[in-house]
C-alpha cells in the first residue's frame, strides 16, 4: 500500500480536529443540560444517574481534549465552534 499523500494526511487531520472540536462543544452542552436538571430531580436514583452521566461525559471530554491537544501540537488549531 502506498502511504497517503501529505495533502490527504493534512485533510484527514483537519477533519479529525474539526470533529473533536465539535464533540467538545456537544459534550459541554450535554453536561450543562444535566447540571441544570439537578434541581428538578426528586428521586435519589435519578440524582445518582444524573451524577454518573455527568462524570462519564466529563471523562470523555477530558479524553477528547487530550486528543485534540495532541493534534494541535502537529498542526495549528483554531478556536472551537
């Protein structure tokens, strides 16, 4: 197999960077939505599920943020969406 051209590789990296920035934006919104729903939750089980979901989304956010930082070390990154 031939190695991808540098233009192809740059396009792939740019696409991955853009997708990572979008995912971070979506995760921020999802976490914020869950945080805003906490006062409405009356059942202890619902509160626990909300807390677990926020923690999971925060972990995913951290992982994507690290991957994006690695990518930005290889090529310039613009501010998120």
